[in-house]
């Protein structure tokens, strides 16, 4: 009888989701110190040494490395220092599974995670809103047994935050659609809360070529900075980019953008060869970065964007039917501001026309109207658009900031800045999104701009007589709606 009671208790313990489970650390003493005092002092020293920028905006997410602290601890400190003193009640930590192969997403349901510093409780209410909502989202205990990608984040969090719970999520082999579905469930679980932080745990390049590490990680960071989910996913699939936590990072970006957190800043980057001062071929090298995601204040709200897209489409349709310009009236003060804008047409994903006005000599809504007609009818690269094509066309609008002259190419942030190059009577312009669409390096971007757009020789951007101007663009498309 006593044996039956014990068996029944054990089964209840397992089936009910490890109600008393303590997840003990797997890499204490290897990735970071086992001794609590030594660990605490190490983290304090890292935090004292770093000086990240002050970020006053609402910080929603971090991308953090997960190597041993001697290698990536200082980089990680940049991200953790910017959230120090902020109030988060739930921290979602999404990491890749390194040691246990499985398909889908494993979520630790309840209990506590232990570090040498203290125990941190799992947010059971939050995990219950995610688990088993899809057949690929479940609890696989073996995935957590040896895994470090979540564990190494915990001591930092315990040092800088008070009274928080965690949601531990490990991702095995996934697809982009799985990332999108997980992001959708996370959005439902967050439900407008402002006290949730989401961390994607990921290192970057892994390989034996230090120079290759620098190049690949630089390109990967450019995709991250522009939050180009499609380009990042494709580049990772092709091996052009590297993130060992690619699915956690993609999930975070999808989730962040869906909630309006649309600005990613790289706080710090290094790699193991820099840390060890062994910059020689054949040495195993891993890249580390710390990135923060917050809200970028946009000029236009959703309704204003939608209105401009409707103006562009109605204008093109009316012009194709009548040969005349549609008469418009507008009272919105922001749409009455004089702004430059480009209108870009895509047909079945391929460019079908793109013309813009950089300076903004008319109210924004009229600039968009004019450029819509120009893109449809007068782009010299394409024949004029026909009415029967219009249903297959997707319209994208780029509203531009004022031009700013820069002294050299170092001031240009690829993916963020559009560039105008001018020399004498020759000039050419690339919008910011060209960098993501092509995957060019900065040198390629500027060389193509000079040669193909301005009719200058490819290296003209390096010469003193060539003027460089930068601008930013608020880009939105019909597919966003």
C-alpha cells in the first residue's frame, strides 16, 4: 500500500509539471564562478567598466551573448547596464538548444532556476499561456539538462533586477513560420503589459577565420540594426550571416516589430580573438554582441501612413483611366508639411518603378501624389504602367528626413541612412533599404551609387570634391496593412 502511494505521488509530481522542481545550474564553475561572492564581484566589475549610452525610451528586448563570462561577460554587461534600475516583473529568455536535438519549442513550465546567487521563480501564469497551444510547443526536460544559453543570463539579471520571474524557452530545429507563431503567442501573453523584458540569447560567428568573423558579423549586425527579418532569415539560411541563436533572435524581432518596438541599437561587439589577443589564422573564433530594442518615435502614425498609400493608389488608378491628376484636399497638419518622398512600385516582388523628390517643395501628400504618377509612368527603366497591371502592384512609400552633409563615409550607417552623392552637375541617390535588399557592404553600396546612379567612377565617394549627404526614411508599404 505504501509503495502504491509513493508511485502515485511520483506520477503526480511528473505529470503536474515539476511543481517542486529546482533547475540546478549546469555550467557554474565553468562558464562563470561557482562561488557566489566571486561571481557577484565579477559581474559588478563588468558593470563598472562599461559605459553604454543612456536610453530613456521603453526598452523591450535585448540580444545577449551566452559564452563563458571571461569571453562575453563584458559585452553582455552593456545590455544589462542599460536596463539597470528599470522595473520588469517578467523576463522571457529565449535560447537555442546546443546539446539536445529536437524539433520545435521547449518551455520550462514552473518551479525555480537556481544560480550560485539565488533562486528565481518561473512565471507559471505566463508559461501556461504558451504551452501546448501548438503541437511544436511543449516541455522537453532533456533540452534543459545541460543547456547554458538561458542559465548564463540569470546571474546578471539577479544582480540588476528585483522581484522578477522568468519564462525559460529553448528552441530546437524550427522554421520561420514557427518563430512567427511563437511570437504571436508571446504577444497574446504580454497583452499590453509594460513590465515584460524579452531576451534572445545568441552568439554570432563560429569558425577558424578571424577576418571572416569580422566581415560576417559586421554584415549580420547591419541586418539586425535595420530589423530586416526577411533578409536576416534568408542570409542565415544561406550561410551568409551567422547567429547560433537564429530562431530566438528572429522570434524576438518579429515580436518586437508587432508591438511597435522598431529600433535596434548595437551597444557593443567583440569576438574571442579580440578578447584573447590571438588574431591569427586557424584559431577558433566566436563573435559576441549586445543589442537593445526600444521604440523609435515615428513621424507618421498608422492612419497617416494608410492615407498616403491610398492617395498613391487612387492617384495612379485615376491617372491611368483619365490621363488627369486626381484633385485632393487635405487638412492633416503633418501631411501638409513640406517633405521629400519616394514612391516605389513592386510587381510580384520585382521592382516596377521608383521615383522620388529629395527636397520636398510641396506638402507631403502632394509630393506622394506626384511621385506616384512619376513612378508609374516615367521611370526610364520601365515601360509606363498599364491599368490591367495595377492589381498586381504593391506600393511602398519612403518619407524622407532633411538632407545632412557628412564629411566622410564613416558617418554613414548602412541600412539606416540613405545617401545622395553629388559632384558638379552629376548626382545619384540610394534609399536606406537598398543596403538590405542587395546585401552590399558600405564600399559596394557607395561604389554602385557613384557608378550606376551618378555616372561617376566607382571610387569617387572617396575624393574631396565629391559631396555626400545622408538622410533617413520612414518606409511603409501596402503589405503592412
